[in-house]
């Protein structure tokens, strides 16, 4: 069923695993991720960035596509459709009104006071419709959808205050992770992660899941991380397959001939992540 992230993440935190947020870009990504979740009996979060939402024809098209596939595939595991890095109250409202079951309000580039204010408004609107809310503090590095950030670690006391002053369901404290590939090994702030988890008692979210070593994933989960976002790794897996096929066959023109194998590559990648995050067989 289509559900919010709230119960999923509370259960994940309690039982010591993380639910993957896998970003969707088109039909094939959505198919692959839903099929992987059902096969693994794993809860799953479909991440939709504002840019990807626009690409897929708008939030309403996204909701209809996801619902259609869930019905055709007879999906039984919990699925959330989540706005990734919502940039304003209006964008979050648009997603909620379209039928998203979860939103992230990323007001982390505003002042702390402004972040609290915008996040509270989103929580009030979303919770009235049973939609869960993720907020962010600090800055995730790298680039995603044209949003460029230098790394800035979240401040534990600000995290505590944000959680106390809003009623968010989960918190993404930026602690050294990066969108897109890492240059070298990530340098995650585990001490802060532990402190923030204790101070807030909320499921934490780890952005920039692509390229984080398994030992860091496991440590993050043990310190209260219950949601891990992955986008780039699936994009790389899909594009690699398509590039190989097109390089090897100059005559191919039916898009299904390269998109179906790309879809399989995404599904395999997602299954690997679900096992790594420990969410398999937890639905
Ligand atoms: O919000 C989405 C994620 O943080 C994706 O990060 O593309 O590095 O896997 P990634
Ligand atoms: Zn992110």
C-alpha cells in the first residue's frame, strides 16, 4: 500500500535497519524499484526531486504512474512517494495536493529561524493530510538537480531545537555526505550523528548514499539512521548498460532494447542496497 514514511521509519529505527529512498526519473526507474521492493519484501521510499517531477510531467503524473504500477504489479509492501529536497512551502503543498505521501522541506540554506518557520508551516499542512515530513540542517555537499552545496555539518543543538519547535517525522542532519560520487572516502561525522540521535530521538536520514562504504552504512544505522537516500548509483548502473548496448550495436533503434536491460540493472542495484541496509524481509 501507499503510506507515509512515519511508521516505516519508526519500525526501522527500532529494529536496527534503514529504509532506502531510491529516486525515480522515469517509468523504468519506478518499475525497477517497485519490483525490487516486492521481490525483497522490503518497504521502500520513491524519491522525487522537483526536477525529476517536472521531467515526468508534474507531480500528478508521478502519483498516477506510481499508483498504476502498484496496481498492475499487485504491490503488497509499504511504498511512500516522497518529495526530495522540497524548496518551498508551495512546492511541498503542490506535492501533498497531488497525492504524495511524504515530503522533505529543505530550508537548510535559510537562517535557523526561517528554517523553523517554513518547516512548521509544511508540517501543519502535511500532517493534516497524514503526510510525513523530513527536514534538513547543515548542507549536503556536491550537486543534485542544479543545487550545489559546500559541505556544512549540522549543529546538534540546532537539531534539538528544530525538532522541539516543529513536529517533523525525521531529520536529515548533513554530516559530511555528498550528492553524486565521492572524491575519496566520505568523512562522516559519527560523533555528531550519535549526539543528534540522542538529543532528538527521531529517525535520522543519510543523504548522498551513493559511494558510502558498507562499514559506514552499518555504523550510521547503529547510530540511529533509519533512511538512506540513493540516486546516482542507479543512474550510473542504468547508463553503463545503455552505453554498452549502443556501443556494441550501431543498428539498434527500439528504445525497449536498451531501456529494459537498464531497468534490470537498476533493479539489481536496488536489491543490493536493500540487503545492505537490512530492509529486506522487513515489510
Ligand atoms: O536526495 C537524494 C540523495 O541524497 C541522493 O544522493 O545521488 O549521491 O545517491 P546520491
Ligand atoms: Zn539529498
